[in-house]
C-alpha cells in the first residue's frame, strides 16, 4: 500500500469519527511504509485536515452539486 492510499484510509476513518492521531498511528503501524513514505502519509493527512474548509470553499462554486451530495471518496 502506498503513502497516498494509507492517507486516504486514515482520512476515511476520521470522517467516520476516529481521532486523527489514533487512526494515523494505527494505519502506519499496519503499513510497511518506509520512513519517508510514513512522513508523506502524515503530511497528507494533517495537511488535508488543516486546509479542508478552505479547499471545500474553493471547490463548491465550481460544482453543480453541494459538497455533501458528492461521492464520499471525492
């Protein structure tokens, strides 16, 4: 599994109510990622959480549907 796939799994778990640091730690423990890729996964997760509202506000005017109605994976 890649760093990006790991980050995606963590973000899905957070959306389901998991705490970010616990979900990230659990996924990293399960993964066989290198230290570099573990860092990338962490950066993706925390960067996404930090910028999520801003990204949502930037995306929303360009979508024909509300963000809540978009496929969860998007």
